[in-house]
C-alpha cells in the first residue's frame, strides 16, 4: 500500500496497430508496407542497430522481385546474372531464366547492410523501431494481445512473429519446428578475392563429409562486388550422420577445394553457423501470425528464405490493412495456397537426396546437360510452379507427383542418424 504522499506509478500499456517481433527482412517488410499505409507499427529487434545475420547474402530473382514489390532498388547490391553449378568435373554456367514475373537477374547484398537498409525504410515509412529490445508475446485466453519488452507492455491488434529460427518468443505462441520434417544447418564467412565482381554465383553440389559420405547440400561462393566473397556450406538434416557432421571441417574442405581458383585471402571473420527452419507446427492463431523463418518458410532445395520472408511480411500487412480481424486466418490460407505445395515437394526431395546413392545418380541427371541443368535451376530456385508452362513447369508437376507417391517409403527409409 503506498505511503501517504507517495505516488504509485503503473504505466498503462502502449497501444499500436501492429507489433513486430524481429527486425530481419520479414519484420521489415511488414513494417514498411503497413506503416506506409498509415498503420501504427512498432518493431522490436533484440540485436543492435546494424546487426549482422549469418547468411549467404544471395538474392534470387524471386527475392529481387519481392524487393521491387516493396519499392526497394538494388543500387547498394551486387547484381548477378546467373549461377555456376559444379558437380565433380561437370561445370554448368547458367543465366537466370527471366521467367515472368521474375527478372533475369539476382543480386548479392551482405545482410548487415541489406537488413539495415530495410529497417531504415521502415523508420522512414513511420514505423517505430526499438533496437536491443528482446520481446515476448503476451497471450490472454488463447489470444495474442501484445508484447512485453524492456519491462513495458504494448498492446496491438496484430502480433507478428518475425523472429527467425525457433526461440523463446516462438515457444510462447506454441510455434515449433515439426520434428518429422527436415531442416538445414549452414556456415559462412567472408574472404577477399580478385574475382569479387563476377556476375555468377557459384555452387558446388558434390560435397563429402570426413567419411567420404556425399552431403545433401552445397558449398557456395557468392561474389559481393565489394572486394569480398561470401563462402559457406550448408547441409540438410536428412543425411546419415547429420548429428555428427562437423560444419567447420566441411567449410575447411570446401575452402581448400575452391581457394586457389578464387585466390581467396584469409577469412575475414570466424566462420559462423546458423539453422535453416523448413517447417512449423503453427503459423497463425487468434491475434497473431508468424512470417519468414519463424513460419518455416525456407526453400529446402536451395536454402533461400529472404524472398519468402519479404513475401509473407507484405502479405501479412496487406491482409491486416484490409481487415485486421480476419487477417490471421486468411494469411494462413493464402500462404498455404502459394507455398505449401512447393515447400512440401522440397522437403520430400530432401528426404530423397538424404540417400547417398540417390543423390549421386540424381546429380548426374540434374547437371547432365545444359538444358536439364537450366530446368534444375528453375525448379530449385522456385522460379516455376506447377502451373508454369514449358519444361520447367512440366518438371515441377512430375516432381510433385513422383515425390508425393514416394513420400511414405522415403520417410520410412530416411537416411538420418
Ligand atoms: C548460413 C546461411 C546461409 C543462408 N543463405 C541464404 C541466401 O543466400 N539467400 C537466402 O535467401 N536465404 C539464405 N539463408 C536463409 C535466410 O538467412 C533466412 O531465410 C532469412 O534471414 C529469414 O529472414 P527473417 O526476417 O524471417 O529472419 P531473420 O533474418 O533471422 O531475422 C529475425 C530477427 O529476429 C530477431 N529476434 C529473434 N528473437 C527475438 C525476440 N524475442 N525479440 C526481438 N527480436 C528477436 C533476431 O535478432 C533477428 O534479427 C541462409 C541461412 C543461413 C543460416
């Protein structure tokens, strides 16, 4: 009980339209879109202003389109024209296909500057951004009603979980990775290279672990155009021995494979690894939606997620602006219609290539000729869907059917150990 003369100060919750937990591309996209239309948006980011994100920094044409839909140009990025796929001695240099609605170019944009650029655009659009503010959703009677951060309570009509790979904020909303589905792990660093301005990404599809087992995943060198390249390796959890896979060793062996041809300087920072979530148990509920990595929206066939983060963020904002009350349910349905089938096919594909002999023979086919490799690029980059005409669309439809039929045996014989 307050003593006489003392004031008892209980700060009232701060009311906003949208509260966003996480300031990566997904959180920035929802903030830019909604704040530009006049909504009151607050973003909580636990990292400091200009925080980095462990990533390959590669933007596929799909990501470039999503940025353009958000009004973001590529002036600060290094433009790319295509991808060089390497599988043992086979080298296929391919151009981005330019299939409508995606442009015929991609980009490399180091995340430290891409993410800051996006958050600055969110601020310019009128969003309030709190750096170094970890936030937790507040749930009352099964409904997300706000967030707590820095000892303060905020209430909002929509809570957006844009917090990346699963952590405490996800758990508070019952969001977790589906334990029956695959996920990825990847590691990267930067190094100087005289080839930093090249316009093709490079991916080596024939990695092997320390025991010589083929790794479902790839090693990459993505030229950033600023004197450096991003070099890393990633692997899917469907491989045998995944739990004991040493990513640092894999990175070292990939580096020694490509170091000479790229004349790589020493690592500019210690290689760092992070998770790639590829599924989720829930992506919406009363008063909230999960977007980007928090919703498991990563392409299992190539590990890209920046595009889906941007797309899902814009969608969440648009649906909220249209009708805040129905936004979470409609978000779940529309994301399902747009992405579920492709991502499910990708997950099935990752079980398939978890078997070394399938991976070996599949790769021979996938890069067997220039024409087939071009289709591989379209399918893996999600630049086609099952309604796309032409060879890429046909390949996608066939993959959908075959992998759906093989789903049970694939999971039953999963190579994972
Ligand atoms: C090694 C590696 C390489 C990759 N390469 C590529 C690539 O080349 N191209 C591509 O498209 N994708 C790539 N990806 C995937 C890509 O990085 C992600 O899909 C993308 O970052 C997803 O964006 P997001 O906004 O959903 O999440 P994030 O970028 O992870 O952002 C989430 C943010 O939330 C913050 N946060 C978390 N919890 C809280 C909390 N409780 N309160 C406040 N803030 C919180 C985090 O600090 C973080 O800043 C790669 C991933 C890895 C690991």
